[in-house]
């Protein structure tokens, strides 16, 4: 895995990833392979987080995250919810 992809996936939020892609795309010294990688990462980001991945996490996003955490904990049968 090249450094561009490692740097991208090291960022914790979709907002930071979106800004990273925008900054890298503005660089003039990009090769064809790097442009293709940036395009692919951009399409993956928009497929996962929608058209505006830079928006901040909303209350409903946090609720859904907490709900899914509970579902996973219950599915694992950790004894906490049994």
C-alpha cells in the first residue's frame, strides 16, 4: 500500500478525509496513478458517506452508532444484555 492510501486511511473522520483529498487533488505534481487513486478514494468516500462527507456527525448518526453497538454486543451474547 502506498503512502497516499496509508495517510488517507489514518485519518479518523470523513470530514478530514474529504479535506485531505481536496488538498491532494489541488497539487500540480500528481502523476496519472496518483490521480486515479484520488478519484477512486473520492468515489468510495461519497459512496459510504453520501454527497457531503465533510458535514459533521449529527445526533441521529450518534444514536444509530450507539444502537448498532448495542446490537453487536447483544449478538455476541457477551452476558451483558442476556
